[in-house]
C-alpha cells in the first residue's frame, strides 16, 4: 500500500470569519487571497503548521507530544 500526503490549507477571512480550504497550493506570507464568501481581499500574515495547530486540539494521538500541553 502506498500512502500520500495531501497539503490542504485552511483559510479564515479577516472580515467575515468564514473558512474555506484549498489543496495542493503553497501560500506565502504576504500573498493576497480573495474570500470566496464575501470577496474581501485578505493578506496572508501567518501560516500555522499542523504540529503548531495541534497544540490546542484534543487529538487522541498527538503528532508530536512535545508540542502538546
Ligand atoms: Zn469573507
């Protein structure tokens, strides 16, 4: 069996706070991205990695325990 990793980025609009996702792209800090919900032009300020995001989740098996408090 082969296993493939998909890069799926989740975006939250600064104006309407709604979420959307885009796979197989690589956003960069400073990129401008239009919200598909309200059309607001957002600027990418921070790209949070999975391990950083997992700090505040309740995953049963943390991806890296040293990052989970
Ligand atoms: Zn929006």
